[in-house]
């Protein structure tokens, strides 16, 4: 079912950006920033506005893991997987996080509380492993034990 508010938001973004050179990626970023994902109903609107085929637009959305095609969970949790964090245990941390959430990267926990994403450097390499919650909250020197506390708090939040 198409959400009229989503369509309106997409149309406003298209009106603002469609004449820019290389407009597709900025448009997709703006839509995801506004709605949390790229609704399927946006694809034909974007294709028409940019004179592309639906397959071309869909191809770009699926090429970049960053773009979601369904709404995220109540919170988005990013686990840094870049080199400095890897050297201090982010791989093992990611395995723990996936097991606790019972989902992989680019997926949502079954209770809808958390969408799990990898991220490649959060700019705090000296204090890794790092995780980020909802774009703003950075948690440094993360351990599996600390993560369990963070997750318990997150699940209590609306
Ligand atoms: S490598 Fe993880 S914050 Fe830079």
C-alpha cells in the first residue's frame, strides 16, 4: 500500500534535486534520510523524473547496501568494521551482536527494535571497537558485556 506522505516527500525531493547533474544518488540519500528507507513506490517516480528505466534505479538501490528497501527498526545500530576497530576485536563483537539480535548485517531483529548495519570508520579509531546508535550516540571501547547492557536499554526505549 502506498503511503501518500511518502509519495509527497519523494515528489518534494525530486522537485528540489532532479535537475542537478548526477542527481540519482543525492535523491536516494535524501529519501532515505527523510523516510528511513526507499519505498518501492518511489522507484517509478524517480525513474520518470530522471528519464531512467525502473531497472536502472532499482539496480542502483540494490547495488549500495546502504539503501534500505523496507523500513528500519526503531533504532539503527552500526558496528564499525574498519581496520582500526578490527584490530581491537570488532569482528568478535560483531559476531556477538549478530547472535544477540539473531540477525545479520542489513537486517532487523525480530522484535523490530534494532536494524543492524556495518559502518566503515566512525572517526574514533583510537578508542575502538566502536558502535553507533541512531546516527548520534557513539559508544567506544565496546565489549560484548557492555553491549548487552546497551541493548537492554535500547530495547526499553520507544
Ligand atoms: S576504524 Fe572504527 S572508528 Fe575508525
